[in-house]
C-alpha cells in the first residue's frame, strides 16, 4: 500500500458505499497522527522555503510499482532564488540545506508502506 490511510480515505470509502467490513479493515490500517516537532530558528527560513515554495516542485516517476518522488530539479530552486531575490552569496548554503531536506524527504516519500 502506498500513502497514508487517514480520515479522508475512510470518508471516501463510506461515500462510495463500501461494506462495513471493508471500512473496518481500512480503519485498522489508519496511520497514526504525525508527531509534533520543533524547528530550530537557524533552520526556519530554509524550512519555510522548502515547505511553502518547493513542495509542489517534485519530479515524479510513475511505473507499475506506483509513483516515486525523484527530486526537485536545481533549475526550479534557482528560479525560486531569483524570484525571492536571494543574494548570490547565500544561495550555495541554501541549496545545500534544501538538498539535505530533499534527501531526507525522499527517504520518507518513497518508503513503501504495507
């Protein structure tokens, strides 16, 4: 199974008229709520850039195994730097931090759940 089983999945099953035993089966697979976490203030700017501006910029691959996240192409990150008018001397450090977050996110996004 790929993705998360949350209230939306359960609601969709109910809306489609799934039998009660199917709904119960999927409710048993419900994902736990995400744990709260903190972000150090030194990382706040890059976190916001990553989560608000780059979260929709992933390249995806689709195959018989499902969808996999490939990464965020550097030209899209560079475009964001230009749009946000990030000073050139800050771009290399920000790129490294974004790529670190990207690698961490890829490990989670591409993890097969089952």
